[in-house]
C-alpha cells in the first residue's frame, strides 16, 4: 500500500477490548465495499508513553500455516488520544486473536523483515504511516529493518 492509497477510518465497529491495565484499547471494524468484508484494527493509547509506541497483535490468518504477527506504531496526536489503524489481511471473525500490548523496538525487530513489511503494508491511516516514518528515523535495530521495508512499500524517500 502506498501513501496515496491510504483509506479513511470507517466501517462498523464489531468488537472492542482493552489491555489488562487499561492503557491500550482495541476496536475491531468490518469494512464493507468488496465481495468479502475486510477487517481493520484500531489501537488507542490511553496512558502516557514514549513515542513511537509499538503494539504487537497476532491472529490466525486464513491460508497461512503460521499466525500473522503485525506491529502497530503509534505516535502522539495533535488533538485527542494517540491512535493508529491497520487492516487485518486474512482475518477470520470468530477466531481468537491476541496482543502482546506495548513492546520494545528490540522485541519488534526480532519478528523479522517479513513481519515488518506486512505491518507497514497494513497501515490504513495517515497517522499510522507517519508513525512508521518516525520508527524508520530511529537509531535502533527496528529502524534499520523498517527503513528497508518502507522503501519496498514506497513510504520512504
């Protein structure tokens, strides 16, 4: 997905969850438009943290042997709570998904380049793409992997 094809936040909210400490809120959306519905996940941070913050989600993706692991970066918002939104390729409603909540850049980097590329491709709002750009500008192991993935996705110059 390139920066020019980022969709606006929309859809019907079909589920919501919170981390045990209440610091991260998740909302699952069904997106209409195609022959099969697509699904999106919105992440809202409800407590102060260091930015960019990273949230990991894992779910069994249709047609894949291994669960899909996606990283969702979140940066401070000019107004309102820090929020990011991603699509969930291959998501099957009714199957359990999980989140590791906030994770470190080192933990995110261990997921590998394929997971980072899939995570960048899943970004569905401008705020999420901007968060990925901030991740790429960092000086850690995740920044190096993300910068290569971002070039492949066309969001970095």
